[in-house]
């Protein structure tokens, strides 16, 4: 069996630390009270039922078959141990399986097969500890498989462990709903599936769900929660919705994804039956970490360890969302819309918030950071996003700007100075009061861009960006009116428009930058990260110039930079450098690197440049950079484990 003592310790640690970090409102759990006056008990060990309504019998293979032919909802209490498969059929009525010290260990089949399309509810008995596991010889798709919808109920002290050795943890042809319980799903490193795989939907309303998606088999790395989406008459489903509870995920691949994509998954020409693969977060607390190193060899052989992905819209209306990811932290095929809540998103090897369509910030508190290679905001719709309310800060190699139509909020951006780990940046009004601020958690390279949005900004007023020291912050973001001691006034700007800026702000196009999986940035962990990240390094390989005495593992030879610059200049005649970006004779200088990155981001035909760059590599004109990302902390040693 898989690390029984270890998973028990994980449960205790996870529950304890999550309880400490939650707000009082999130700790107030609404638990459904359930009574059992006339229990129907099924003894898993003997295979016997206490009621004639339920036919229960062990078959020749040692599997327990349970059949209910009634038309009224029924509840069955499971207790004891079964080394085999529990097969349940109830074609005419929904049913409840009460888990009371139930242990089921599947061998060549899933531990539980729910054969009917009717809804099956797992009610975890208060104070009980239950284990459901498959084996590496499982020939089917999951530990628990269902032809219909699955619902989980219970209190914080109602514990269920699902141990995944072969493929998926929960595989439902319908949807999965979590209304309560304390559920831990642990995937073995050789598991080749997702911990929750639902065809129609995943909804979490309450309870505690902890997922370790440790499967690390090449090209089949495990995801935390995936909704596949299916076409259906009247419109398919395919969504993820989180309304409450506490969700913690560590995954090698994506943590949460509504993954149906029309170009890849449609089986009919009729679009009226298409799923709408949205992710909607209305409440609760979500903490996710992805650890895989992104790669793309082909469509079938790739890894994109994004934090939360929606193939259509990703909408955050409330709750607390914390994401540490190696690929995009938040990603949407159509739109990312933040209307409220608290959002912290850190991407070590890609963009923090990336939308193939639009980005809107209409409320809430948003802190997003990217490695120095990529952007905090990457919006493919004219490289601009919409800002109408809330407080936000975005820091990274570059930023798209809040200049989209409908923007009514005020923002200030700056990109003419390198900020380093620990730098404390304030935006001050004309009287020296803090409007907003940010504590830089890591080196974002010599091409740093930072943008602030706050409802406290007013048109026509002058604001100063200053360096100094704060007393308190939320994940690096500082509130209006915070105590601040100024050390250096960096720049002053008058709010003459909804968005004002000075210096080099970042790439003016959407999409990725950099070469392959080599990151340009890194540094130390944010000061406000939980204990598991404290003292550890985020990916390195950045251009830190004189500060670190070398190029930090990036383009180490000055001839390399020179050739890149020559290639860019010779093949981008239509690109005009702004006044503050110049190619100098000192190719080790920050100015030369800034010019190179600017040209990369504004090059007229980037595909042509990539071809030229690859050809120069093959001709031996220069080497690829040898720096790049180090791995995130390994799974099961995440931020709340210490």
C-alpha cells in the first residue's frame, strides 16, 4: 500500500495549516446533518446485507456485487474491508453510500464501479477514516468509476483517502460535486491519469479536498482536476465551479482545467451541442502548485503545467486564489475576468495571467508576477486589457497595459529601473501618503516592468514612485495608507489619462517570449510565501549584470548578444527603437540586453527571426543559453507542509 503513515501525516499537516491560514468566514462550514434511524448495512468483509431490499453477494472473482431495484432513494452503510471491487447497480433511483471505516482495495479492476447513470452520493461518516485504492494492475480507468454523477458529503472530521496507482482517481461519465467531507487524493508517481476526471462538470460547494497529482510518466503527467466536456443536445456542460470550501492541489501537469476545445474535441458539426468549458470561482479558498517543466515535442507529447485553465472563460467573482505555477498561472482561451476576491498568481516560466482573448479586472485584489522572461499580463486582444475597479499590481519582464475600450480605472506603470528582491516600492500622492505599493519578491531581471491599479488614484493628480520600507503587506501588495519610510524618490507622473507610464513597460504584443524552456528570470522566493517556499530559490538564469558579477547563467558570451542584436537590427528595419532603448558598444550592459528584448518583443516577423536564430545555432555561430529554470519544490513538500 502507498505510504499509509505518510498520507496520514499529510492529512494532519494539511488540515492544520489550512485551518490557520483561513479567514473566519471561510472556517464557518455549513454541514448537512444526516441521521440514520434504520440503517441498511453492507459488511464488505463478509459481503452480506442487513436488508432484503439490497441484494449483495461476493462473486467468483472475489468482487462484491450490490444491486438495488427499488424506485425510492436508498442509503447503504459500508463497513469492513474488501480486497476486490465493489460493484453497485441502482438503475431506478439515486442512492447513498455511507462510508464508515470502509476500506476497499481494488486489484485488477477499480476499487468501486458505479454501474448506473443515477446519482451516487458518498456520505462520509463523521469521525470515520476510510481508504479506497486501486493497484498498478488495474485494467480500467480509475479507482472510482461511475456512469453517472457523484456527490461527496460529510464534515471536516469525515475522512476519505483515495490512493491512485494506475490512472485516474475519480472517473465520472457525469459530474462530480463536493459538498463536504475531508478528502485526500494521492497519485503515485507512476499513475498515468488525473486525480479527478469528470466528463460533464466539477462543482465544489464546501468541505476539504486535498490533491497530490504526482504522476510523472512522460507525456501522461497527472493533472489535479480535469473536466473533459461532452457534446449534448441543448448544449453540453464541461465547466468547473467553485463556490466554497478549501481546495489544495499539487500537480505535475495542470492543477485545474476545463479542457474541452472545439478544434480538437468536437465530434459533430453542430455547435449548439458544444460544451462551454468555463472555470467560475465564486468563493472558497484555492491553493495550487504545479511542478512540471514545460515541454512541447508534438501535440501528443507535451506538458503545460498551468495553474488554472479554462478553454473558454475564467471568471473569478470571490474567494481566495493562490497559484504558484511553472507555466501560466491563469489561462483562458477567450477571457479572464476578475470581479472580486483575492488573487495571487506567480508563474516561474511563463505568464502570470494569459488570455488568448481579453482580460478584465473589475474588482477584487490581484497580485500577479511572472519570471523575468515573461509577462504579468499577456492579453492577445490588441495587447491591452480592461480595468474598471479593484486593486492590482503586475510585475514581470513586461506587461500589457490597461488601455482597452471601457477602461475607467486609473493605473500607473514604470519600467526604467531595475528592481531587486526585497525592494519596497510605494506610490505616493502629492502629500507623501501611500496610495498603493509592492514588495518585490524576486529579481525580475534587468528589464523590469511594474504596473499598479487602484481606486484611490484620481485623474489630474501627481503621483511619485518611491523606494523605502513598509510595515505590512498582503502577498507583496501594500494597502492605501500604509506606513512607509522613503529612501529614494524614483519618478513622478501626472495622471493625465486613465493609464500613465514612463520608461520601458514591456512587450506590446501578446504571446510568449524566450527560447524553448529557458527562462530569463528568477531570484528568491516572495517574502510572503508560506513556509515551504521560504529560503528557497525560484528559477534562476536571469541577467543580473553587475549586481551578481555575471550574467546569471543567461547568454554568457558577449559575442552571442552581439550576433543576436545584429540579426535583429538587420532584419527588423521597420522597428524603431524608443529614445530610452539604444544599442551600445558595451554588449554586457543592461542597455544592450534591454534593446535585445525590446526588439524580440516588437520584431515585425517573429517567425522569420526564429528561423534565422535556429539557423545560426546550427551553423555554430553561438550557443543556446545554458541557464534556465530550476525545478519548483517537489510535490508533497509544498508551501503549507512546513
